[in-house]
């Protein structure tokens, strides 16, 4: 039985004052939940503050991206070691906004994931098709190619340590959610791809759904057999909404 994971992606939101207010509300409302692993991913600048405020809770912390390099002359980048040093244990990689606005390729995401795993961070690797691709009947081709590229060369030991988030691009921030059945169909496809790589790892890898998850639709999505959690954007910035999603898990 895979434990549910609810991860909040704050994106470029969260001054220190906002971080403190939101985390205090989350800790009060959800920190004693032990049925789901809750992860929040604030911007880099808020990680240390978040880590301090989460110290005595079960809520874990993640970065929203990281460098594929260990250290050195990469202005503006953040390394795996830097994330670990401020208390992060997860990192989101290959979010569609990184792919779209920073031209991130599957090859680059693969290198980042390798670096994250080597350092001991759990990568949450995002895949998902655009509306054109879905309407053109190419969802499985696109998601399959993203999985082949981002997971290339990973041995079973490493596969067991990753999380995959299926996030259809057309559902992110649009209020348009995949139905539980649509999401489950792609999650089954992803699970099948993992089985082809390593059957044992495939059974344990958590598959999260992301794309306009909210307090109303969470329970339906999370009741699907292959939906092991959610990656939540907008709704993770509202304490009540995010706590309701955690409770639905
Ligand atoms: C996301 O950015 O990962 C996301 C799923 O956003 P939203 O929940 O706002 O659609």
C-alpha cells in the first residue's frame, strides 16, 4: 500500500511574512496528520524560514528546482547540497513552467534528477501533455517520451526513490481538472512504463496528479487506485483549501 503524498508548489509566491502566516496555519491544521506525507515547496528564499517553522511538525520541505551541477560557476542556480542545508528533502523537477519558460529538456531534467538522487533528495519528476497534444491523441506518446528521457539510465535502486507527477499542462492553473478517470488512465500508462523498467520499483513509485486540484475535486481523484497523491499549485497557497485536500487523502 503506497502512502498518499500531498505536495504544495508555491511557485513564485511567499514573502517571509506570507510564508510565516501560511505555515503557522498549516501546522495548526494539518501537522498531526500521519496518513499522508505532506510536502511544501516554497521559493528558495523562504526555505530556511519554513524549515524553522516546520521543525516540530511532520510536514516536509522541498525545492521547486535545482541545478544539475554539484557546485561552481552557475550564477543564479541552487545546488542539491544547498537545498539539503536548509532542510529540504524533496525537489520538484521538470515542472511544465520550467520546461516552457526555461526551455528545460528531458535530458536536463534527467541530469538534475541524477544529481538529486546522488545527494539524497527525493525528486518529484513532472510530466504532462499540452491541450493540442491531448486533442491530437498524443498524450501517451508525449508522456512516454518524457518518461524515457527523464528516467534514462536509472537503475532499479534509484527508480525506487523517485516520485512522478502527472500534470497535464492544460489543467495547470486553469481551473480545468482532468476527471478522475482521465487521470487514472494516464497513471496506469505511467505505471506500465515503470513496470517495463523494473517491476518491483514500479509498485512502490508514488504517482501524483497535478492540475487544478482543490478541496472539492481532491477526494475523487485520490480515490483512484493509481493516484497516490497530488501536486497542488494555487490551492496550496490557501491554508483552509490545502488542509481540506490533505484531509481528503
Ligand atoms: C502546479 O503548478 O504544479 C499545479 C498543479 O498548479 P495548479 O494546482 O494551480 O493547477
